[in-house]
C-alpha cells in the first residue's frame, strides 16, 4: 500500500511555505518540494515587517525550520525539482469508489525519479522575468537595475541621477509618469532611455516636459555595466554605454519586465492562464483543473514577497476546506 499525503506543494518560497503552515495548522500531511531556484536571489527583501532589508534566504530558512520543528511528522521537505505531475486513479491506498469525481490523487516524479502521491496539488512555482536582450543587462539585474521602487531605491535616496529604461509598458507616457514621480523621490535628475525608439522619445519628451530635471535619450543602448560611484549614497551604480552618445552613469536604472511561468508544470497539466500569463484561479485559488491549486507569483500579478506569503496562507485554508469536504473524511 503506497503512502499518500494530503497535499503536494510544489515550491519552497514564501507562497509554498505559507501553504504548508496553514495545512499543518489543520493537521494535514504535506510534502513540499523545493528546487532551490528563486526569483528574488540577488538582494535584500523589503516591505515585510520585522524582515525589512534582510536577505530572503534568511526568511526561508527560518520559516522552514519553524515548520519542521513545530509540525514534525506532518511536513516533509524534498529538495528536488518536480519534473512530472499527473492525476491517477489507481495504485494508491484509497478505494476507487471513494475518490471524488475529477479530483486526485496525484502523482509527482522528482528529479531523482522518486515517485510521490498526494490528494491535492498546490503550485507555488513562481515566475521568471523576461529580460531585454541588452548586453550586460543580466549581470546588472537585481543589483544596479531595479524593477520596483517599493523594493528598491530608498537606500539610494539623494542619488545624483537615476535612469529609466522606457521599453514595453514603460514606453507608455501615463505609466512612465508614475515611475518618474517615484524616481524623483530619490533624485532630482532622471534620464529616460528609449533604446532607439525615436517615436516613443518624441511622445515622452512632450509628456515629460512639465517635469523638471528629466531628459530623454533616444540613442541605442550598446551595453550596461556595473560601475563604481565616486559620489552618492552607494558605492556602486550602473553605466549606460550608448552607440553614439556619451556614456551615462546612474545610482540605479529602473525597468519592469514582463514575466512568464518559471515551471513547465502548468502547461503540462493544461492549466488555463490569464492574458498576462499567470495561472487562472478562482476565489478559492483553485485552477481550471479540480484539485489543483496555485498561489504566489505564478498566479498573481502582484509579485511581492509579503503578498505571496499571505496568498499561501489563504490557499492552504482553501485546500484544507476541500480536503475535509471530500467523502473519505465523512
């Protein structure tokens, strides 16, 4: 007779840990898979009370230790990536007549080819940033290039200048104006780069004319480099090397990329996605496939650490309600 856990949680970030905590509080058994690959792995986390400006791996380690110590016997951590997920109706310890229609159980196969079974599946697999193909961008990402001015920027307040990369949605004047206002909280001088888009440069120049200390640069960006800052609040910044114009140096550059699913499991399971590429869920965080839930960055446009953690708690509560409503618990 094979062992079957109440829930298989795919992802060991704040969302997955939040799910595990909620389910353990309801006395359910969970297996949480952690591949060790996280979106926020370059700098400190912010906007999490008592954890502000601390490294996210410290939070994950503390949260994991808490769950293991307080709920030992209920939560099993597997430090492997899940490569395959499928719904099964046989070879488990539940009589087939007691399996709710269109529900689990589910089978997961990890990267060591070990097989695991669970009654419900929760995807907390996160998202992946879609970075522009500019030389040096990847090396500067999360260090000198910031995606969010709530998570970054405060430590560089008083900077001589800040850059904005006006690509994609940032090339829309109304969107860029909001970003520009936020940048002006930390500096008096902002340079906007349109990376060769002269039409966007003309539109933005007209729209931003009312903002003092704002320049538009239409030249193509050849590459980005991390640079040493002589003056300013930080020791490092970003140098923007242009094709024709003189290079510019800033305390940091702002760009908000699009995202995609970090895992191929949603596609493998045939889950419906939103127009923005997030997993579509209902008010109970259940996906288009019964018994499969999604939480955190993979299922929300609000990709913040604290949001993912809270969303994980809510998802755990929803999963517990569904588990307890299944006929096998009556």
